[in-house]
C-alpha cells in the first residue's frame, strides 16, 4: 500500500483510529479527488524544533516545499521568549516556493502575529486584521481578505490556547470578528488545540458558522498521529473539495505536528448569507493595511 494512502486520516478518535492503525489500513479520505483550483495548507512548525529535539529550519522549508500550497498558514514561527524573533527563512520560501507573507505592521524582528503567519503565491491583499484573543496565554488570530484568481476569500488563521475555557472565549472572539462579512467565502484554519467533538468540545462554538466540525484528521503527534488538533474549516462547506493530512517521512520528524492541506473551489462555492452585524474586531485590535500586490 502506498505510504501516502496508508496514513490518511478521518472520522473519530480514538477507537476508529487505533483500530485502523492496528489493521494497517487507511482511516479515510475527504473529497472526490477531482482537480481543484487551489491548495490551502496549515502547519504548526513548533518553532522549527523537530521530534528529535533538533532545531532545523531547513527541514521545515523542505516540508513546505512538499506541500506545494498556494496559501499557507504557519503557527509558532517566532521565538516564544526574549526578542520573539522570526525563525523562518522567508527569502528562501519566496525563492523556492513562490510564497510571500501577508504584511503585518509593526513587526520588527517577529514574523507572525502571536506566532501566526499567512503566506500566499498570487493575489491581492485587501485587508489585514490582527486580533488579540482572550485567555491566560498570549494568543492571536489573523483575519485576511484576499483576492485570488478564483475570486475573493477571507482567511482566518489562529493558534488557540491550551485550556478549554480559554479556547471557548477565543472562538467567540473570532466569530464576533468575522461573522459579519459572510458574503465572502471564509476559511478558518490553524492549530485549534482541540480533538474532542462532543458536548465539552470548544469546537462547538464554530459549528453554526463552519460546521459540522465532527470530521477529524489526526495530525499530532507527528510520528504517531492520534489527535486532530489542526483544522481547515470553511463557510460554505462547498468551498472545500478535499482535505487530508500531509504525512511523509520528513514531515514526521520536522515538527511535532503534521501539516493539513485542503483543495478549494472558489468558483464553485455557493454564496453565503450574512451571519450577523457588521464585522467587528475588539476595540484597539484592528489594523488596516493598504492593498499589496506582490511581484510574483
């Protein structure tokens, strides 16, 4: 059985996953496999420290090259303490993968917003909203409006906290910020730090706008993925034509998370009905930037 097919993950945790692993068979695949217009990916790079506890940004760059994403959300791209300097070689990514970062104002040494970085190949950035999220840890989200070849898209990338109550507060803050502009197809992606899908799951807050969120593709820990911490959700759901975990030998060691990737069909996505009052970010958290057209 090919390695890529062997490790695709789907459905519930943990019994279905463990049974499938014990029988050495694939758990499931989302999507029909039909050609899609664009590849989206999310990857928690764990500050470029791999499963062998070795700091190696070159391995992360190589995995990003494997992904071949048109739009890529990264988490944990900065040092956690001290100067919080960025750890990714952005010039190399642009040179080798054609990916350029969405611009963030006021970033001197760091590359992301609370560690969140969004990159893309071709498009026009219309608006960037960095949002600070509530909780005991410093967390944030980026809300980016971008014009792509297939049409307009809103992308929300985040890394939610470790505590369930904090994740619930953070989910409500994100929904308050983006629920108002539902006329634009929207992706929510990142490390949501939640694998449960039952009544105590913080993912339930996203269910009305992006649900159902019961499907799970285990991405953590990278060497033996059991927990679906990393997600790509869409409004409308028809935006996504396929989704899977990127499971390769290099990805299994470069970070403690495996990347997840999805294929989207902007032209096929049904229009969204407005979901609430006008877009509101928390007071003082919103930053607007001019249109940026990268020379790609």
